[in-house]
């Protein structure tokens, strides 16, 4: 693989990671706590559903970019020659992608449906399940970044 192509793939990979991890940090530690502090459920839950919908669409693109660029970068080296950290990164990244797919396909639609029906308690429960899995993915994401850094050390 030529250097410019390698650089582009690495940029795409890192940009996707930045969007995904940065968005989870923002949503989990800034947006949601501020919304809980300032807004009642009939305002807060539609806001969170809309914000998460926009974020999840970005994440869907980021996940595709991360997976495709990651596979292309890995193919350059080959699985057998790849550092252990890359294998860890691949495994954790695929687990994260599966968790995201579950959130996006199952939990998020339930949140949107409950908000549309103004079932605030149900919507709050759905949002809490989303929040819990986003936190799991956030922890996995930092572990994935750590494995990538350790592979380079």
C-alpha cells in the first residue's frame, strides 16, 4: 500500500474513532446531566431522542468508516503479522459495533416510540438502557484506543 493511501486510511479510521468516542463522552457527561438538571421529562426526553438520533446517524457512518479502513490497514500487514494490540483492537471494535447496532436497531426505536406516545416513564427506562450500553461502549472504546497505542509502543 502506498504511503498516501495508508495516511488517508489512517485518517479516516481516526476521524471515525474521534466522532464516536467524542460524541459518547459529550452525550454521557455533558448533554444528559445538563438536560436532567434543567428540563422536565416531557421536554428532556424528546430532546435526548432527537439528539441521539442525529448522533447515531453519524456513528453509523463512523462505524462503517472505522471497520472498512481498519480491515484495509490490517490487510496490508496480514493477520498473522499484526501486533497483538491490533487483534485486541479488532475484537473490541467488533464488540462495540455489535453493541451500537443493538442500541440503534432495538433500543433507540423503543425510545422514539415511547416519546411519540408521551409515555415518559417508558421513555426514561429506554433512555437509561441506551445510556448504560453507551457507557459500556465508552469504556470499551478507551480500552480499544489503549490497545492501539500499546501496539505502537
